C-alpha cells in the first residue's frame, strides 16, 4: 500500500502497478485501459508517493509476474547487479536528481545503463518535466556499428524509407535516389513491404544490395518484414543486412506478433553468420510504440508507457544497431493529440537512451489524430536537442504505403542546419566524394550529369 496526503485528502494506491499508472501524465490509452488517475490532484498525489519509492523496491516488485512472463524473466535474470550498486540506495525522486546533476556524466550513465530496469526508467520519467527528459537524455551516448558508425555525439542519422504501395522496384529505387541526393540513408535504407511474398522480399533485398554495392555506399539495408520471413530469406541466400521485428513489453503481446525471445535469438545468430558488416556486428533493428500491449489486450493492467519501456529490455538484449519508437502511429485511442504525442516521444527517447539503446523516433501521426505537422516540428526539434540517434526520412513526409504522416528529407536538413548535426562520418565522407554535400556538410545542388542520376537506371535489378 502506498499513500500520500494532498489538500487534506489521503490518496491510497494498492500496488506499485497502480501507483505508476496513476503517476503517468494523462493519455488516452491509459484512460481506455481504466488505469489512469481520475483527476490531476490524484495524479500529483501518485507522483509524490512514487518519488519516495526506493529503486530496490522496484527491482523486487515485478509488475508482471516472473513465473508467467519471459520478458520479466529477461529483465530480472540479466540485471547488472554490480553496476546497480552505484544507484541502489536511491529513491525514484533521488534518482531524478542524480540524473540531472552536473556531476552525473556520460560515462556514469553508460556504466549503469544495464542496471536500470524498464520499470525504474519509466518511474523516474513520470516525475520529470519535458526539459528534464531532454537534458538527461542528452547526456547519454550509445554508439553502434555495421557499415558505418551511428550515435556519435553531435550526429544525427536518417532512415531512408522508400516505401511503395505495390513494391514497385523502380518506384522504390527512385525514392532511394531522392533520399540519397538529400543526404539521407546513413541509419538504414529500410523498406516496409506491401507483400509477404518471399520472392518479392528477395527482390527487394537484392535491389538495395545492388545499389549499395554498386556505389560503395557505407550504409545498410533492411526489409521490414516478419522475422520468420527474414530467417527464410537468409536460408535462401538473400543479401540480408539487418533483421527487423516489432517488439512489445510482455510475453503475451509478443506472442500476438508471432515472436518470442528464442525466435529472436535464432534470427540474431542467423544474421551474424552472414558477416556482412564491415565495421561492427550490430545486426538487429527493432520498432516499438506505446499502446501495442494494450491493443493486444496483453498489458496486464500496466500503464502503456511502462509497457513501452519493457519492450526496450527485449531490444537491449540483442545489441541492436537501431531501435525506434513509432510514436504516433497506433492512433488517437492511445495518444490522443499533439501534446500527448510530444510527451510520449520524449519519454520513449529518454527511457531508451537511459537503458543503453541506440534509439530513434518516427516522429509521426495518423490523419484521425488531433495533431498536425507543426506538432511534429516541435517534437522533432526537441528530440534533436536531446541527442536523437536517428529519424525517418519519407519523400514529402507522407508515406503512401502505410498511409500516415512522418518526417521528410527536408526535415532532416532543417535539424542539421539548426543544430549543426553531422551525418555518420563514413557516410559523410561518401556524400562528399559523390559531391552531394560540400566539405562543410552543406547540401550541394546536383545536376542531370550526377553519377547517381546517370548510372542508377542502368542496374539489372531496377
């Protein structure tokens, strides 16, 4: 039992699960789940009580039972107890102060990353204002490598997302060309396919590999299909760089995705066996999003932001190259408007970086949400000041296959110009050689005789 008195009224919370849910900032998903605070006053009372909870108690109190959930078992069984000694004496409120203290630097945060459980990260985020989430996340550094180096301080990478509603190879190649000429693609060239047909997926893999190899582009490709399809593609000899999968924060929700930890381990080992990375062996790419557990009725009464943080424990276990929260994609049932999407994006980024993930964000919304592109500009700017690892680049910001609003190649240019953010260094060197950017990193005008324009249409797979 947790309790606190506020305005001459005593509020009682029967469990840590209830306390954390009611301390969460208001969002439509928690209301839908029936776990949200009933008033702003009750929410504040929950925050006050949560601030006094020791981190040791959170570690000892799984919100989803250990015996029935493999994600909980993963969190507990892989906990870094030695690193936890540095922060084990803190309450949640003390932990917030420690994170924001000038004396807590990047090296210290890296040291404790695997000692921080999802529930600890989620709990402390509930006590933080937006500026706190930004400041603390900006001190975290997570660097990964495959064919280039992602996550260096002062850098921002872009996933080039050349989706096409019929998986047309020429249409996808044209979008790839568009993105490359805007300097996008250093995080990954990642296609969401319209089809699950293995022959189609294989052609997409070969087409991207052909372009990357032909122009010696220091980046990686990924077809964002189900992990079982990717394993089959590897068995068929397809040139798979990264294995993709959407993951969630409970065993039941992951079962709804048709996955479990053993299957992810099998895929991880299969991708490693190909040895396609030149600089590193981070071969996994995961996507998450608040509301996925609730939409599968697999949240176990846990608030959606804590469920989201638990998904990061799944991702962390496989040392991914990239993880991103598709923050506004699921819809207004879970994040109602621009204010809720902005807050969720900052929470997700903070929790991911704190736990040691190379986390990016698909700054996005669906057309039936109470949000617009101005809200996305705000979130994009805030995330980039917080040290975002990568964002999404979609032609015109309008994904014509998935039918949602994201960010464009121009949005990445805006962030780079505003904040002086650089491309991945190997990719920047390639862009300079290809005369796409100048020696100062600024985009150059390209003419009809540019080598990409001249050579790309001649490819056998295009």
